[in-house]
């Protein structure tokens, strides 16, 4: 027992801290159509390409990232990329691969043109949009999940993490308490077998510009709290709805030695909270 507990096991590196591991198992973003999955993808693309914190709080490993679109109108993909292009500082780190028809991932080979085009970028992450356009199998069967996730690992190797985008069925408000990992294509295994899963949910009833990210699957770190964001239509990315604690964490990330009074002062100056609350938050964040 002593030999085991004293052994130094490898800890995963992250492309996005606490989100997407380097060379990990497939990850998944899921949500209803129009709820912000594409915006979240674009936000991720910008963060990795530019090496900036995702949503102002998750450190990223700067590198190349490839977006693969399947059976989508080319003009639609181009319009999305045009908006994103205007806000990315390092567009050379972004690859876009477009297939004008559905594919069968189980019959795909490493020498296939779209795979070759993707891997020539040596990407940290490959985004596959969408899950239902890359296979012809029954998504409700466990063996489908196992086979497709296994195939993605085979195609992209040990240094690239696949990220699939999935539509979930439409649910009424009565079903909103259903576990997030059970809401993707009718089968929880797409999420539970992934390394990381995010449910993307627009507040259609009260604030249609608000998008909540719920972390349905976090394999390598502690559970993350939901994050509220807003659509930025001009850039086609999500902007985080800043809270005092989030701003304090951001300050510590940027300036690790910043003292408590300075953090509290900035929170007050930016109108995020009053003096007493600002000091409590500063103290809490510095303790972590």
C-alpha cells in the first residue's frame, strides 16, 4: 500500500483550466438550437487562439484550434467566422474545415481529406459541429457512445482533444429540473462518458440575452458553479456577466501579489459592491 500511495501519478494538463484537458477524451457542449452553443464555441476559439482566460477566469494554453462543420450552409458558417475574425488577435491559430454533407465517422480514415486538413494544423482542440451530422447510429444506445468516442480518439491521436456539439430535445419548463447529463439526445452517456460537458441554456422566458452555462460533467477537477453570460451579437461570442467575486479572482490571476485593500478598492471603484462586502470578497479570494 505504501508504494501505491507514495507514487507520483501523472496529473492532466489543461488546454482550458478545469475545462478541457490536453489530449483528453471527447468533451461535449449541448443545448437546444439557438441557445448559444455556437457562441460558446466562438468564445472558446478566441480564448485558445489568443491565449487569454476563457470567460475572464479560466487560464488557457495558447495554440491552434480547428472548427469542423458538417452539412451546414456555407454562408452561415462564413458569416459566423467573419464576426469572430474581427475580434481575434491571432487568426492564424484558427482552422476552419467545412464538409458540405453528412459523414459516417465510423467509416472515416486518417487519410480522408477533411481529417488531413484538420490535423495539418496540429490543433489542441477539434470542434465537431454537430454530433448528429457525423454518424448514422442510434444515439440512445450505449454502444453508439462508446464506438463514436473511441473512433474520435483513434482519428485525432493523443495530443488533440475532440469537442462535439450536440442538440438536445426540446423540453417544457416542467422538465427543467431533469439532470443536465440526461438531456442530451435522450441518453446521459454522451455526457457521463466525456471528460467535460457543458449545458448551454438561454433564458427564453425572462431574459433572452442571458445564457447560463451548467457544468454537467467535470472529470478531473471539483464541480464548477454555473456561469451566467450574455450574447454579444457583434462579435458572436459570450460575455461573462461579471460578479464581484469573479472580478476579484481575475485581479488575483493578473496580479498574484495584489494586497487585499487594493482588490477591495477596485471592486468599489468599479461599482460592483460596497466597502464592507468588497473586503469580505477580497479576503475570501486571497484565502483560496
